[in-house]
DNA sequence: CAAACCAATCTGGTTAACCAATTTTTTGAA
DNA sequence: TTCAAAAAATTGGTTAACCAGATTGGTTTG
């Protein structure tokens, strides 16, 4: 177990080293937006690492929009400029694993917005999806079962109804970690789950009635216990 | 050029197909949290695709926290349960590329929060970093040069000072796309850039004075032009 | 002399063989 | 029959060879 973690962090360390080397090379060669990087083979040889490692590092930088690979052509510097590139590289290298508190803080921020947007933009199809998630949640709770997953699915349905694909993606990214931690620390006990049914229903009604302010208010009520928990750790 | 886009989307399509097949398999075999998936080789053979494709699909699901690979052991279902798993898979498969409007909307939401948090939590080191970014921006503008990158770096410095690693990560994810679009549509022309210097200074002062509400207010002023632009497309 | 063409080369992507660690099975002595 | 030890099979990760398409530089041709 410990070894697995070690190798993982080792792997991450290697990848960060390669990213740093790519950054230095780009600065040394004074590469500008649109310029071509040396080929993956050359990079792997120059850095003394495997081509797979180089590819993974490039893919990570591609994810953050700094590089762009074109098949059978090469890897190119994106149109963000050297200054921004260096600043972002620095941040990417220093990025730490998100802690639970920052996840909850971000979730609350996102959801207080998505619920308002959903109230404004929801379609009939969105309502249908939310209602299904809501009913699945009620049923589980009434059967006395754990319903953390159904809870989150209702919230994801709201995120989808918000019509903002970026926020939807971000919600998807943080949800698994939230679920894991909730089930680990038993954030949602039985009493809270029962209250949750009515709270969910209130949120749904506000969205259906297309009342953004009410929807936000009801979401705040729903998060009240969460706030308390989060700041009591 | 078009071909490249085609192959990219083709590739994405293949990956989504594999993800869907993995989902179906997990449902068929009734896999629960902690259970082991068939090996990558078996999956690639069963699905009739290369092992690389399978690995990439697994890595994507790992990114979203649904699977977890352990070296020399196997790939396991994360602790989020079947219901949440199916719901998230559905969302992941239907995820569309984020549009510019949703990016700006999300950026404004994030920054109005990070600037408040930064005002509360900023360290002396954070202030130093922000001041450097601010000065780099002023210098570029005063030289009549384009300063979109320096602008964004100042905002990233705020995100870092917020002490919320999740929001910091999310800002990093959306920044390159923002820069590209800003430079493409010339959102920041010369006049706005000059105004921007004072606006940045105001934000900095509010953060230094540890006044969250003032910081938020000044950030709103800074975003005013952006709001107008965004909703006039 | 310029434009069209073609083959050698270089590219990222893909496939297959290999590795070290782990897990399962076999084995043989107690 | 039991159970520890060893060997065989299985795993995700890594490396190296291979592929098809793009690039390039020289050659040919009008």
C-alpha cells in the first residue's frame, strides 16, 4: 500500500521534472506561440527519460492549454505567450492536492450559482431529470438506506440544467471526492437525510417556478448543516 | 486541418464508446465499490480495441474519480457506488466542449469569491507576488504593448492567495482558453488596459487592507466591461 | 525561372513485446 | 490433512518497434 503511494508520487515527481525541463527548454529556445517543440523522441533522449513519460507530460500541458499536439506534425506552443506560459507552468508545478475543505467551499460556491441559472434556464427535460433523481433519493431515504449518491445526482442534475458546461464539468470533477469524504465521515446521517427530502423538494419547486432568488435561498438552507460541518473539522 | 479535427473527434468517439462499454460491463457484472475490473488485456480483446485505447479510457475515468488503478494488481471501482457511477458516466459521455460564454460566467463567479478569500487569507508572500504581477502589467500597458497575459497572471496570483487549491486549479484550467479568446476578439483594447491599471491597483489595495467586501466591489468594477462584452455577443 | 511533383524523412499515434511486482496455484514436508 | 514455501500465472507499467500521414528539399518540367 505504502509502496503504491510512493511510486505514484515518484511518478508525479518525474512528470513535474519533465514539465520543468520543457519550460526551461522553451525559455532557452525562446519559443513563441505557434512554434514547434522538438519531437517527442528528441525530448526523451535529451532528458534521459522514456518517450511515454514525455508524452504524459505533454498531455498534461495540453490539458492546461499550454501545448497542442498535431498528429504526424508535431507539438506546438499554444497562443498564450511566454509570460503567461511561465506563470502557469509555475502554478501547475506547485499545485497541491485539493483538501476537503477547499472542495466543499468550491462546491457551495458553484451550486449557489448553478441553482440560480437552472431556475432561469431549465427546460422541461431538465425538470424531468431532476424529478427522477429526487424520487430516487426519497425512496432510498424512506427505506432507511444510505442515499449520499442519489443526493449528489440530484445536484448534478441541477448543474446540468444550469446550461453552463464549464460549471457542469467542475461539479463532475469534485463530486466523487465529495461522495467519498461524506461516506467516510458520515456527514449525512439519518436525520439529515429525512430533512433533505423536503429541502430537495423546495429547491425543485423553486426551479420549476423559475424563481432564482428563492432557489438560491432554499439551496442555502440545504447547505446550512454542511457549512457547520465544514467549519468544525 | 479539418482532417485533424476529424481524427480528434473520431478518437474521442472511440474513447466514449469504450467508456460506455466499461459502464455496461460494470452493470452486467454488478460490480460494487472496491471490486476489480477485468484486466486491460481482457478488456481490449473483448471490446476489439487496442490496449492503449483502453488505458486512456481508464485514465479518464480515473481523472473523474470513478476508477482507481493499482500497479501490478488491477483496476478497481472507486467508493462511489453504482447509482452515482452510472449517473456520472452518463454526464461524462454527454459532456460538451465548454463555450466561451460559460467560461466567462464561471470565471466571474470564481474570481468574485477568490478575491474575497484572498483579502481574508493573503500572506505577505502573496502580496509580494501580486505586486510583481501588477507592476509587470502596468509596465507593459505604459509601453503601449498588449498585456492580456500579465492581466491574467495578476488574477491567478489572487487565486493562489485565496488559499483554496480547488478554485486555484479551476482558474488554471479556464485561463488559457480565456486568454486565447480575449486576444482573438480583442476584448482588451488600449483604453480598457489603461483603466485596468487603476482597477488592479484598487483590488490590490483592498486585499492588502484585508477588506473582503471592498475587494469584491473593486473586482466587480473591473469586470463591468467584461459583463457587457459577454452578454453582447 | 517558377511551379509542380516525388521520394526520403520526420512526426505523433499505435501495436506488440517485455518488466517487475503481485497474486494465485502447486507442492511437498510435517 | 495442514500450511508454509516456491513456482507459475497475472497484473499495470514501460520500452521498443512499427504505421500512416504530413513535411521537406531536391528534381523535373512547362
